[in-house]
């Protein structure tokens, strides 16, 4: 389904042959101006790595913010790092409000849907999703994938909590994009509150989430 949408988008761009020619002409002029030849231009067609580099330059990280935010979306700065120190984390959340999974010797791995995400520091558009029904983790990920979102990782959830500290006092916010083994199941990051504290906690990925839970997704 996703590939069909990409093919459709490419078809729309290339459907205007005049525009496609102008794109090639601009690239060709730039290459020739640097002393390049047709052999250099052929690399654009043959080398997928070079095509990706060109795309990265044209569509830089964070450029999607030009598209207006919809209800429930937030623009969040993400550094893709987290202090592995209990004291520092508790100063950012609450005393006794941080699970040992975030400062202990635990290895976090991204979900397959986040295997190739861009983890360069920058702004990301995140959505707090409310399904209004009980739902399993994989079902939530699959449903949002069709809408152009992927699950947030624990590092993105940490950044979201720093940028929007009071939202987790209203409801649980679950980040399904990364997990670590704890006990007999994978555990994912959960932003919540309890007894007046802001909590950086966790729960099992295989859990069926309640109808009142929210989930953190990132616009692709």
C-alpha cells in the first residue's frame, strides 16, 4: 500500500514532462559548472546511494513542519539522547518517578517500523493519538502506519515529556517505537502521573491497552 502511494506521487511529479526536464536541466547545469561530464550525470540514474544523498539535501530533516499541524500534533525538538543517571532523570520528572529501565543496564531496541528512522537532532512532529477503544500494540502501529505515522521511541517520548511536561498528568501516553526486555516480555516507555508525580515508567508491549490510553506517534 505504501509503495503504491509512493509510485502515485512520483507519477504525479513526472507526469508534467516539462517540469521533469527543468529538474534535470538544473542538475545538469550544476554538474557541468563544476567541471563534470555526462559520466557524472549517469551516476544520478545508476547509484541509489547518490539518489538518497540528493533527496536528503532537498528534503532536510524537519522540513515537514511546513505542513500545518493538525489537532493533537506537537512540534518537538529531539536530541536523541537521554541521561542514564537516576538523579538527573528524577530532577526532570519526579522523585521515585523513573523506572530503572531508563538508567540501569538495559538495552533498548527499535521496533521494525522504526529500523531506519533519522535520529539526527532536530524537530519532529508528534501526534498524541486516542483510539477510544482497547487495542494491542501491533494493531495500533499498523493502523497508524496507513495514516503516515510511526510509533515514537523511548528517546522521542523523553523529548516529548520535556517539551510538554503537563500532558502526562492528564492520561497515559505510550511510546511503542522501542522496547527493552524486562522479565518475560518487552517493555515500552509510558509517560504518566501518580500521587502528584510525573512518571517516566514502562509497561509490556504485549499488553492490550485500555480505552483511555493515548499513544505517541511521529509523522513520517
